[in-house]
C-alpha cells in the first residue's frame, strides 16, 4: 500500500513537471554565451549604480563630519577604482552585444499526442533520477572501498583510531601545542565543534598569537550559533581582528570578519572586508564569484547571503 501511494504521488509530481513541455514557449529563454552576456550587463549595471550611490553617500558622510579625511580618501579610492573597472567591462560587454533578429511568435496548441509527449519526459526523468541515485551510491561505495584498501596497504589506521590515539596522547601531555593544533583540525573536519573549540582555546593558552586558532574559534561561534546575539558577533570579530594581525590579506578571515560586521550593522566595514577577500581570491573561482555576488547585493541594500 505504501509503495502504491508513493507511486501515485511521484506520477502526479512528474506530470506537473511535464506540463510546460506540452506547448512551445513563445518567449524562449536565452542560453549560452548571449545569455551570459545579458546577465553580466545586468550585474554590472546594478554594481555601477551601487558604486555611484556609495560615492555620493561618502561625500555626505564626510561633509557631515562622520568620516575622517583619511577614511574618506581611502574608501573613495576603493569605490572609484572599482567603478572604473565596472565601466571598462561594461564597454566591452555592450560592444560585443549581438543584434537580435526579429522573432515571430509561434503558439502551438497541444493536440491529441501531447499527453504522450508529456509523459515520455516524465518517465525518462523518473528512470534517470533512479539511475543517477544508484550510480552515486555505487561511486561512494567504490571510494570508501578504495580508501580502505589504500589505508590498509599503507598501514594507516582508521581516522577515528587516529583521533582516539591523539586524545590519549593529549591527556598525558595537554600542553603539547602541535598535538592540540592537530586535534583542533581533526575535530573541525569531523564537525565536532564543541571539542574543536576546546582544542583551539587550549592552543591560544599555549600560543596567544596563533592566528589559526583565533580564526577557527570565530568560525565556530558564527556557524554554531542558535540565535543572532550581537555579543557573540563582537566576540567573533575580536578573534578575526587578532588573526588579521598576522594574515591581513587572508580571504577566509576577511570573509568571516565581514559576516560578523554585517550582523553588527557595520555595512561600510563589511564592504571593505569583503573587497579585500575578493581581491585575494583566484579570479573566476567559485569562491571569488560568491564573494562578488555578496558585494553586489550588499551595495544594493539586499541580504548578501
């Protein structure tokens, strides 16, 4: 009975998904290079307007005495430099925009064979999704088998056994700095954040200038929070500020520092931190695109993430 109900629900879902396939869309969505250029023009236009508005706000804040001359000059230079980059890129994108030919609208009415055409893709999706799921499961099994075989061939113990041995070693010698760092990294990888926080706190007791410990403690505070407590974000910000003393250009530290500042409603400093993170990430990488998107939303007054 259970499988019958599930089957009926799946049939309804896939039928609903197939409805758009019953007729030809008179306004097809662009795909490929042209669509990417259109989207980039929109993004650049939004960022241009945000930067212009930001420069005007800077002038107002400086005129009202809310910004020092040094801060005003620094922030103005940052916005103007980015604005020039955006304008240059807009010229390139607009110059490469192809002339769109006239499109004659065609609307086709579904005929008697529309149901067969609609149900065909739905069945294919069902079969394909089941096959993909099975393939992914098979891949995971193969990977686990390969890792186990390699570990066995190399004489490497199970990762849990390694952590257990490390914990036993630290119980005997809790002031082992390298051991505590290894424990902190292992707990972070295993998402055992409470134990990771204890390890990184011990690292700071042994080495107060350890920027890795400060960074990870700040990340743990943000990622494990139950609610948005301003005091929590202030504490996290203190950790990130101490970490930046040694690694002022580290993208990850600047990104999380910007998150703490955003929750504290210090948006100008958030933009500065994320700009530093963006400038120090590999161009075109997934992380760089994510930070860029957050900056555009921030400058537009939207929720950035």
